[in-house]
C-alpha cells in the first residue's frame, strides 16, 4: 500500500514545488515592478518640483521686468513734464520773483514804520508777509525743480545739516523730534545749500503729514561697503496710499490745497545731482520714511 502511493506523493510534491517556484518568481517580478514604480514616482516628483521651481523663477522674472518697465515709464513721464514745466518756469517764475521781492520790501518797511499801529493792521501785515513767503517758496520750488544748478560739493557734517534744516522748519510743539546720529558718522561730500533744501523739504513734508502732532525721527547710518551715509526721516503721520507712491516724484503731484507738488521733485533732482538716491517706505495710517543715501567724504586731509 505504502509503496503504491510513493510515486503519486512524489508527483504531488514535485507539482507543489513547481507551483512554489512559480509563486516565488511571481513575487520577485512583483517586487521588481514595485521598485520600478517607486523609481518612476520619485522621478516624476523631482520633475514636478523642478517645473514648479522654473515656473516660480519665470513669474519672478516677469514681475521684475514689469517693475523695471513701469519705473522707466515713470521716469519718462517725469522728464517730459519737467521739460514742459521748464518753459513755463523760466518766464513766469522770473517775472513773479521781482514783484514779490518788491512787495516783501514794502511790507518790511511798513512793519518798521507802523510799530505803533493797531492790532488789526499789524495782523494784516503779518498775513501779507506769510503769504509772500508761501508764494516765494512756490516760485523757488518751480525754478529749482526745472533747473538743477551744478552742485558745489564740500565736506559737510550730517548733524550740522540736519540741525540747520530743523531750525528753518518751525516744527510745531505737537511734533516730538528725535535724533539718532552717531558721533562716529563720517562727513559727507555734498553741496550744503542743495542738501539743506532736500532735508528742509523732507522734514516739512513729515511735519505736514502730522497735523495732529506725532513723532519725527531723524537718523543717520554709515554703509562702509558702498561708502555712503543714509539719512532717514521718519514720521508717524498719515502715510501714503499705495496708488500715490509711484507718483510721489512726478512734477505737480500733490494732495495738498494750494500747492504745486514740486518739493519731492526738487528732493530727487538735487539728491541725484549730488551722487545720491532717495527711497520711500510708507504704511497708510502709520507714517512714512524717506531715506536719502549720500556719498561719504573720502578725500584725505593733506
Ligand atoms: N511724509 C509724507 N507723508 C505723507 N505724504 C507725503 C509725505 N511726503 C510727501 N507726501 C505726499 O507727496 C505729495 C507731494 O509732495 P511734495 O512734492 O513735497 O509736494 P507738496 O508737499 O507741495 O504737496 C504730497 O502732497 C503728499 O501727498
Ligand atoms: Mg512738500
């Protein structure tokens, strides 16, 4: 009996072994396929992230280029407007300056001889004087904006420039002025009168942006790599709307009544003429910072 079953059992064992082998081969193949899928999935992932990176790079490039084009267009409009303004300024500006000077002298004379005049007369003389000063400033802005005289650079201390500009600005008591000018700050090489005008305009704008008072912070810092000193004038005022920021340095952009919007044109022209640059950062409702970078004085004393 046992002997009869032997070949049968042998056959079954062999059949089982064959099936086992087939199964093992199948398993191996499945493992190879799984590895292949894994590799392909990884390759796909890598290709996808490379595409994403390239896409982001392209977007960044388009953004950069658009920004450059917009800036170039702004500059073109600015130059065209300045050229047009130049023609008007030369005639009107000069023609107005003379009569304004005459009226100013006359008021000065009247104030001198009418020391005993009544309050109303003196008040009116004061009003005329203030208005003449306003008109003279507009004419000066107009002439300065269109014709930048070649600078006469000198070795100048930033602290002295800022002190003088603050003196001339009549900052109201509601505005607290904070100065942060390191004693070790190197001197700069600029035309002092032109830089006075730049600082005067920026401080005045800062003060005007804070009709209810606030803080005016004036700081200066040296950049040893670029050999520049950056003067920053920060106010806690109204801030500048994003849609206005690109137009700030355009001639005749103003949001104020009875102004012609040339202060920042003068700031930009004079700063550039002195080898510097101006930047603005502003947050509506929180204030603005205007930063002027100027070349350090690197002349060696003899
Ligand atoms: N510090 C500032 N805060 C808020 N707005 C400002 C500031 N400086 C300039 N501006 C805006 O820029 C405009 C143009 O300034 P500017 O060229 O000096 O001309 P103006 O002061 O005569 O209006 C201002 O009317 C104002 O809207
Ligand atoms: Mg101004």
